[in-house]
C-alpha cells in the first residue's frame, strides 16, 4: 500500500516495471457511503486492511496489531461480504491462536498420570 499524506492519496502498488510503478487508488471505507456489512474503517490502517481483504487478486492477508484495533471485526465483515455478497467462497473458517494465560510448560509426551509418576524424567 502507498500513501501520500500531502495530497491525501492512498493506493496499492499493482505492478513494478523497473523504476515505474502502476498504482491503483484505494477505496475509502471511512466515508459513510462505503462500508462492509455496516462496518467502516476508522483510520488509514483499517482502510488499508479492508482494501486488501476485499481485493479478489489477493489470496492471503495477515494483519498484526495491538488488541482492540478491529482486526477480527474487519476480517469477519470482509469474509461475510466475499462469501455471501459476491459468492467468492462457499464457507468461512475462522481460527485463532490459543494464548496460555497461566504458566505454560510446553508439550510433554505421555499421559498426565505417567508424567507425575516417580522416575518419569529419567
């Protein structure tokens, strides 16, 4: 993605040919008339995310950021739009990383009963 804040231009680089770049203007999902399943972007980063998530030429998008920045909400809205509105997909499969809240000791082979038996660590 490309942004020129002095002119207010937000664009995606579609093609690089030597020192020449072909740009495509990004759709502005911050305005009231453009939203995805009632969800609009609140800032530049969310607008870029929605443009990438809704682009039929992009197969895989990874979004990183702090908690509460709208990553899951934007992704689900885009997924619903691409599945139900444009029939691009037949189903949505959502997964999330499991984050341990307590002390994580990692993977240990065997059953729990065997791990707690005397002499297991030998």
